[in-house]
C-alpha cells in the first residue's frame, strides 16, 4: 500500500514538474516574444515546486535515492553501515512526524484566518500549504516501511556497500 501511495506521489510530482516547465516556457514566450509578461506564473510555479519536493520524497526514500554523505559511511564496517542506515531512517521518521504535525497546524491556522497569498493569484494559502503535511505523511509511511524492511534484513549494509538502492518491494 505504501509503495502504491509513493508511486501516486511521484506521478503527481512529475505532473507538477511538467506543468512548471510548461508555465515557465509560456511565461518566457509571453514576456520576451510578445512583450506581455504574465505576473502570476512565478507564484504558481513556486507552489508546484513545493508539490514536486513533498510528493516525491516518499518514493525517493523507498528507492534509496535521498542525499547521502559517503565520506564516513563507506569506511564503516558492515555493522556500522547497518546502524547508520537504521539511525538515518529513525531520523527521517522523527522529522517527517514533526513536519506532518506542524504542517497540519499551519494549514489549520491558514484556513481559520482565511489567509490568502499576497501575489496575483490571491490563492487561499491552505491549498499549497496542505502539500507539506500530505508529503510528510507519505514520507513517514515510507520511512516506517523502510525501517521494518531494514530491521528484517531485507537490505543489508553489504548492499549499501555495493551501491545498490533501497528499492523496497
């Protein structure tokens, strides 16, 4: 189920990325080709960027493609690499939980006071802000899945040593 949700997230992130590209091309053509700049494009592309990052994070974690620093970990023993992997997943769990709770509070506050963006769209801010707790919950679920798999030995530190991605099934 988590893998399916992560795939939906990455698909939506890809759509948001393609929409951003299309909007930027449209804006450039309108600004430099027709001398008619479109003011709202930058604001919308910013929201789409948040969608890309938050919705893709779960799938990225499940594929072992998050940013990692190998300078120290590549010198660790197999046991050390395993402990580092587990500690990293716990850190992701805690961070995602905090982000989900705080993100929910942020969305609830924006809805309560009727907060609108100060850009040209005057969009209710809870709409783009909702991407934060949604993405955080997806990331939390992915981290739980990855942690369970790592504890069961589905990904050994030896796999990490060989450069294999997490790729949990």
